[in-house]
C-alpha cells in the first residue's frame, strides 16, 4: 500500500479505496479520475503544492472542476504571494510523482489548506498516493490527518490561474 493509505489505516479513520486503470497521458489526472470512477468533479479533489515568496511549501486541496486561486491561497497562508511549486520540489517534498500526489503520508508535513467547498459533502475523493488510486473520506478526517484548515481557495475562472500540476 501507499504511504497515504497506510496513514489513513494507522489513524483508524473511515475511508474507501477506489482504483481505476490509469492511461499513460491524460490531459488531466483529476478529470481522468472523474470519468473513470463516474463521480461528480466537485467531489474529486486535486492536491497542489505551492511555494511562498520565502520558498516555504504548502499544500492546496481543490476540486478538479475548479482552479486554485493563488491570491486566496496567499491570503490563507498570510503571505503576499504564492506560485505553484516546480515538479522537482513537489516530488522531493511529498515523495509522490505528479498525478499521484496525496495530501496524506507525505515525506514532509506541509501546511495544508482545503477548499471550503469540501465541507458541503459527507465524503470527498483525494489521491491515494499513486495514479489510478483514490481515497474517499470525510473532509473533517482529511483536515484532522493533515492538520489542515478550510478556506475558500478555488475559483472557476481558468484564465486567472492555469495550473500545470494536477493531483
């Protein structure tokens, strides 16, 4: 099992695993999960890693149907500006490859912000730590496991914050 699944098991939270056959080059990892699992895109969340102007890393968890609002994320982190972290930083700090980055079981514990929209659902889906594996769990359990906070950090305006990294 992945570190993400092991973390959920270790903390004895209620969760379900959902697997699907990952395609080699999907346009979006999150959209692929949505299609293959037949789940509403607002219930599947992607994990993004951002970098502050001080080079501190943090995790943003937003629905795959929306984009990360970098200004809102900066506000949640109480800093002036954030940018998406580069691929090498993401993989080194989390221990996961892009497309399989989970907010659970990361190598380094990073400050985590979960989009407030997640609180509208009894359960949401997050990456299970590898491409083609999703963990379904309660948003409050995700917040407890990551010591995360809920904040409105997603926007539907794709032109404002095009993301190169998905879940």
